[in-house]
C-alpha cells in the first residue's frame, strides 16, 4: 500500500504503475478516480461485485450489467435470478423499459412446469386493471378482472367513431369464409377456426380485410388473424339471419291473412 502525497492517490498493490490523478487504485480490481468520481477498471476487465467471497454481479467490458451471469449481452441488463420491482404505495410506474428499434422486453420461461407463469399479474381490487395497453400515452385497450375471470377491453366510445353512411354487406364473405377442424402441425393439437390466407381472399373486397388478417411482408413469415373479429363477423351474420327471418315471418303472416 502506498500513499502518494504528490498526486493524493492511494495505491493498493499498484507500486509498478503511475497514476497522475487523485483516487484509490487497487491492482487487478480497478480504482476510484477522484477527479471524475467514477469507479473504473484499470486492466480492461469486468468490474465485479461480490459478497461472502463470491461474485454476485458485474459490469461487463461492453457495459452490460450482469446479475447471476458472466457473459456480456451487448450493453444491456441481464438477470439470471428472480427479479422483483415494486412500490409500497401510490400509483407510480415502478418499471419502465424503452429503446429505439427492436423488442423492448422479452420474456421466456424454460422447463415444463405448469405451476409457474411467464408473466404474472395480480391485483387486490377489481377497480384496478391487470394490464394497460397505450399508444403515445393514451389508453387503447386493457385487461380487467371481476375477481373470477378476466376480460380484454377495447374502446367503443361513439365519440371516437364516424359511422359510415353506407354499410357493407358481409353475407357473401361470411359464406365464403371457411371454418374448419384442424390439427396444429408443430404439436398435433386439435383445434377449430379459420385459415388466414383463405379469409384474406374471402374478405378481399371488404373494408376490414387488413384488420381481420395480417399478411406478412416476407412470404416465409406467419400470417395472423385478429380473434375478436370472429365475434364481430358472427354477430353480423346472426343479425342478418334475424332480419331475413323477420322478413319471412312477415310474408307468412301476410299469406295466412289472405
């Protein structure tokens, strides 16, 4: 250990090195530089934090902050353990993630246990929402609960809509759309539903085609369908059948009264 009064620095195991600024220097582990207030590594390695003679976390050479890991992740945060972020009171945002381009957050669970959840949401009051979805700070949809089940809610405020003067006749596309029993290729699981490519063609001339079906830009990527539109299409079909049924009833009544 050497205290250099000229530069006002404290060297611990660093006698062969010359540092011109004031601070605390330790061989192999780094130094605290008084002029910048930074904790720096002097040997181009990671900055390691530990307790009870064991490593607990480190700042990697690329700026990654690693908890429970030692491999750099490109300057991001890596946690290989339980991560708990919370607040004891108020409605403060306790975790905020953001980046330009790419995925903001990625969650993955390994193993085959059904006792755990990849994302766990818990509220103790039905007035609180499970998940909020926003666009530019404004609510666009949310998951709520009544204490027994959950519901996905989309805004339907009439003040947010302009009703078209001419309403589209969906009877043809509904008749053309196939609803089939099928098995998923990857798992073999049985299911029932539509076929995105076929529905895209069936609704080709309708104003809802591109919201009903998401056609990928890359032909090799997957096609997707909006599940809530199944209910809307079915309701339109029921209302159409109801109107046709009422018309037939009126004709029968007229014939019986002759």
